């Protein structure tokens, strides 16, 4: 299950590195290239809650296998696409497969493991979630630079096919394929709520994905405002449905779980910082030297993020060994560590200097800090959720994670691009962006301290 999760995350970020090659090979316009990169993300974010709810009704193991098969097949189609239009279409369909497959991972963890075993499984899940971003940059650089069989960018998709087939065979043997209980099967699919939430997420994600490319036209702002109204309508409808004894799309028990609201908010903000950081540094590393970028190739730029990926994975897997009394304070401590690492990198690169050992070390420090900020949050958000509510919790945390990544890329990415353009200097854009990222980490740390204060006086949760 975690291998499938990791494969999906690689696919999200690996395309960023290969985008210039795709554009030159297929003759894609800027807008078309944006849809190649973002089409997957849009359908994935919009349909996550739907996939989670269908898993609750049909069985998470069964839907995991269906989604994995769809993801593998559409990966093959993406790798064989002959035109930009075909690639865009297959990328949208690939997002549908991911939305069916990935919510089931958390649901299966919640249903299969209990106690300390569940905590360890969630820690491993957190490590995969966060290292996938940096690993995607590395893998993208390696595959594009290798130009396997002269296929250029196509191996970034085709590599999923043998992996997906192997996981399908293995999944048929080891993934629980039991049907859900009668209570879960009998729970109606809340179609009006599903339509309202999907419309709200779509109205929110499309302008975030396309706004920068289109220079933020009026329709983007109208769409963002409409998403707020649609979300308010969704909340009203779900509350009314629950009062009437119906089955809302998200169980009220999940939303009322201790600390859930604060935890998912912080998860969203942490992922926004992480994605904004990856986006800005990727552009600076590969930017032309004439614009004070570092002019690195895809491989060298991707390998630069290796310390981040390694430290994120290591800390995500080991933070539970720290004394339990420290756990409520790990999130703010991690965010302050990430703020210091990010600010340090900005200072060292402010004059256009190349990456050296000090910068790579600070990349590792940042990865460790972000791991301390994210992994305990995920475990805390899911530790008190009942197994029968696993689908709802999976859809909620997955959607907030994805929205955080989109918000981070849109906000910090826009700041970097606009500052770079106005100052005609990538280094200036990077410096301003690192200041904003560090300040955001400090602000989110304040929310973490509020959570820690609330946990004080009781038994700290894992």
C-alpha cells in the first residue's frame, strides 16, 4: 500500500522536472503544459472524498485494487500519448485512478492496525507522503537525463507500469479484500453533499493551478469567491442532513474528534510551506545563469533535494522514540527548525552563490524540521478516529494535504515569480520567498503551541 502511495507522489512531482522536455517534444503551449502538470492534481483533489466514501461502501481493499489498475493503465496511456491533447486527457484520468486508490491506504491502516502498531504504520505513511515530493524531483532528473531508449520524457510515466503490475499481483495476495460491514454498506452515498463539495474543491483548485499562467484574470477571483460560498452551502447542507438523521458525506464524529479541526488546518499549512519551498528552489536551481539562477540541469537539480528526502524519511520513522512528554511540542519545534533552515539557505544563496556543503546541510535540517511538523500531526489527527470512520478521516486529511500543496505552490510560487520578474533576479525572488516561508513556519508554530498548551495537564497523545 505504501509503495502505491509513493508511486503516486513520485508521479505528482516527477512531471515538474520533465515539463521542459515534454513541451519541446510535443510543441505544447504554456497553458497546455500547465494542464499536463496540473490536470492530474485537479481530478485527484476533487475526487478524493468520493474515493474515500466509495471505499467505505464497497470495501477499501477492493477499491484499492481497482484504483491501482486504473492508475497503471492510464500511466501506460500517458507514456504512449502522441499529442498534447491526448496527454492532458490521460493525465486527468490518471488522477481519477489515484483518487480511487489512495484514500484506501489510510482506511486500510486504520482498519488493520491498532495501538502502537497503528502509530508505527501512520509514521511510515507520513514518511512516504513527505519524501515523495523530494524523491520525485530526484527521480525526474535521473530519468530525463538518462533518456532511456531515446524516449525522452516518456519513461517518467512508463516506469509506473511494471511497478503497478507487480503491486496488483502482490495486492491480490496480501491486501484485505473483505467486504465492509452491513452498517457501512447501508450508509447512503450523499450525492448532493458530494456535488457541493466537489464543486467547491474544483472552484478552488482550478484558479490556483492556472492563475499564475493566465496572469490572474477576473474569473480566477470569482471562482475563488464562489468556492467559499459553495463550501458554506456544503456545511449548511451536511449539518441539516445530520440533524434529520441522514448520513452526511463526512461523519460528524470525525469533525468532532479531539483536536481534528486544528490538526487538519496545520497539516494544510505545513504542506503549503513544503510545496512552496520545493517549487521556488526548483525554479532557482534550474533558472538561467543570466537571470542569476544556478543553471543546473534536471539531474543535478533533482539530486540537490536528496538531503531533504533522506532527513524527512529518517525523522518521520524515528520521532516516536523521543520521550512522550516532548510529543506535544514537536510540531512547533519542527516548524521553528524548518524556519531557521529555510532562512539560512536564503542567506547563503542571496548573492547567487552555487550550492555548497552548508546549503545541502541546511536542506537536511529543513527536511528534519518539516518531518517533526507533519508526522506527529497526522498521527494525532487519526489516533482517536474509530475504524468505521476511517474512510471519512482519510478523505478529510487527504484533501487538506492536497489543498495545502496547491495553496503553497500558488501563493509562494506566485511571490517568487513576480518578485523575480520585477527585480530581474532569481536570487532576489528566492530571498523574498524564503523570508515569507520562514515567517509562515513561525506563524504555524504558534498554532502548534496552542495545541501543546491544550494537551498540557493530560496524557500526551502519541
